[in-house]
C-alpha cells in the first residue's frame, strides 16, 4: 500500500519514542518538491540513525545534485532506533521519508550509502519496514529499484541478494544516469519488466548488477571467480568525476545534535601518501583539489545559509592540499572577529600541521591528534606510513609548546609482520610523549591511546593477508594494558567480536549473504551500537548456514587466487598492489606519489578523464 503519512499519524507515533526529532523532518534548508513534475524519485537512505547519517557528506552531495534537477526528487531516510521500530511495527506504520512523509515503497529508487559493514542488517531492516521485499529476486516490477553506493560496494558480493544494482565509485554522475534510465523505463510503460531495467543499468559505466553475474566454486568449495551471465562487462570499473563538482552550500540544519554538526567543504579527494593498510587511499584515487578561491567562496555561502560558526576542511589528508595555508588564512581573514572556527580533520605528523592547528585554535586548545599507526619504525615502514619517531616527537613538542595539554594517538595492532615487540613500542612511545609533555609544559599532560585491530580490506596491498588470530590480538592488547596505565595515560581498544565480523563481511563472497539474512531474521540490527550488537546471534547464523567466518579471513591468499571483489575494477592494478605487498614484506618505503609516480594504473585507467580535466588538475606527476 502506498501512502503519505498524515501529521496526526506521525504525531501519535512519535509521542512513543525518545528522540522524535530524528523522524520529524522539515529541517531548515531541506528541499520539498512537487512530485507531479518528477520523472524519477529517490529516497537517499543511510543505514544508521539520524545523528550519524546527517553527518555524511557523500549523501549531502547527492541530495544537492539530484534536487538541482527540476525533473528529479531526492528525499532522505535513516534507520530508526529500536523504540521507533517497535512502535512502527505495532502500529503498522511503514518507513517514511523526512521531506514529504511518503512511504519508501512509493519511490522509484531507494539508494543506500554503505560506509560500514556492521550496518548491513540495517539495510534489510529498513527495506522490511518499508514493505519492500528484502530479496531482490522477490521484487515485482512496481517495487522500488534498490541500489547502493559507498566504500563498502568495492566488495558488493555479501549484499548481492538484496541490492538490485551497485553504483561503484563516485556517485555524482552515475546516480543521475541511473535515475534517467529508470525514468525512461517508466515512460516506456516498464517495457520488458524489471529484468529489462536491470539490463539497461548494466551497460551504464560503473554499475554492477549482481543478478547478471554468477560466482563459481571448485568441488571443495574454493571460490573460483565471478562471471557475467547476461549483457554485462567482465569487470565493472569505478566511476570518477574528473573535477570536483560544486560544494553543497545550503546544508540541511539538523533539529538535534549530530555527530558532526558543522559546515563541511571537501577540499580534496584522494590521497598521495600510499599507506598500505588504507582502502580509502586506493579507492579514492586520483587526487583532485578544489581551488582555493572556489573553496573560500563556498565557505562564505555556507555560513550565509546556515548560521554555522565552524567549518571543516574535509580531506583524507587536509594538510597535503597545495593551498592549505592560503585556505586557512583566507577563511580566518574573511570572518575576522566573527568567531569562525576552522577544523582540519586529517593532518600530517609534522610541525607544519601543528602550525596550522595553532592558527585555527589560537584561543581554545582542544586535544591534538596524531596517527602513527604503528609503534616501531620497522612496522611503520612495512605499512608505508612515512613517519619517523623523530617526526612525531618534533610535532608533539611543537604542540606542547603551542599550549596543548592533551594528545591523542591512533594505532593499529594485527598488522602484517607484527611482533609483540612492535606492540610494546606503542606503550613505550606513549610514555615518552608523556615525559616530553611534562618537560615542555612544566605540568602533567594527558596522552590518550586508541588501538584498533587491523582488518585487511579489499583493493589494498594487504588484501591477501589474514586477519590476526584472536589469541594474538588478546595477547597484544594485554601488552598494551600493562604498558599504558597510570595517571595521564588512557587506553582504548576495539573488541574482537566487532573485528572478526567486520572482516567476515568485508571479505566475504555471496555465501555470506545468507548469513546476513539469517542474522537479521534472528534480530540482528544496529550492530555498530554496543547495546544492540549480539555476537552470539551472528555466530549462530554462520553455523546454521554452514559458513566458517574465520575460514575466509584467517588464511593468507596466494597472488593468483581469485578474490570475491575481483569483479570490481578500482582503477589500481593488481600488479601494483602485489608489488606494494612485496615491498611491505621487505620494509621498503614508497615515496609520496605526487612527486614520484609508482604506476598504480589510475592515470592509465582514466586517461580520457584526466585529459578532459586538464593535466594539471590531478595530483599526479
């Protein structure tokens, strides 16, 4: 049944939930359009709660771009918290969009942004709450097309049974092409049915239609590869935009506190550092900068249309932007005396970054964050971090002299070739920084150490590596607990159950889809939230489906072994990734690729796009 929820229905429902602002909509700068003029409509869905989804820049960019078109409608929907879900199911109220309160089954397309594997069951739950069949094979011609984009789609196979089409790579152009294809199919009377639409989508560059592909296995169950069984390419290459498009300058202002409640301008996409553990550094290549003047103009517009007094200059490595000093100075000068706060979410470990931070936090010294990732120099070289202990001590000393009293450090354990001695170096480094701070500041300082367990992700030089064993992880966490304690030292670490599940979902093939389905039916949802995560539910689901979660993640792969994500072409060659893996094993560094091209394959894969942008527009030599 297709309905638009009445105000009375919504009010009665929201009286029963703890945070009704999550579901009310009507925020300032949200866009409500005339559906009668729309050729196609899309519900942009973030499979986590409002406070998280409203902070996602990617969804905001797509919302802005789609709604610039008069013939398209884009609205938003987020995962409900458990109290709202219970009230909805009891009252028989389906999931609705925030802008017009239309139920999701009325939209032509539901588009999910997949950024975290532990949100997968939320995708199924949102479809079910909307009255849309969870399994793609069960959807009728008039059901919404269910698509997905985001970093998790670089291994789409675990969700292949639930998603009709994946948009691989950057969505600014491909989303509009998908919506145009849906509109044309509707205007042709849905000729050929849903299958015809999927075949039409499969020929759009960057679109992976899983129903047109088939995985194969050896008699012993070893994955052998994925091949097309319909009119689809052998591999689906990601989409990129040659030049960053216009930054959204009318951000939707949330009606409650969100995780990142500030203005955001993306100043650069891609990263040249080449950290071997980092999936984002691979899949978001090539590097494209937003020009300084364009960025400053966007900041002015955002502040004028939002009332924000804080702006984040977003990038994987903000201080690598060639005009970062001019950006910071320009932003601060344009709002002199206005109280503007500028944040740089990702800084190098060097004195230049400390100087930038001192400029933007001249009156309020919050904590300073560094990410050495590994405690020993040997292991930092393995992961190609390109940072020495001297760099860290010099930058920390500069931060202490500039007035900071608290430093937060990010590390990982479970990295390839890691030993207990490497982990002990984390504790030693934290203590050394604490002593340095006391000497410089003349008072005690606080050192907070956050340690995540490394998950080898697809399309990285470490994609062939196994997940560290539970035994090794627990032992090394114990080393840290014993070494990082006492006044002024704080340690936090990731839980093993979250780690193995993230790894199993990130690296799995289509057999994991049945596990996701079973876990959701058994009550799994909101798995990224500690109070809802039930590892026993997941273990039971894996066991019931006959899938060993650690078999797929606990062994090293050979260079020529087929991987579930091989069907996706991220533009970086397998040869380059293996070469970087071999360099990692030797402990060889690969310098910043802005100055020294390593032949990763991106410029060859997107040569036409580079020529269209102008050869100086990308951060490639």
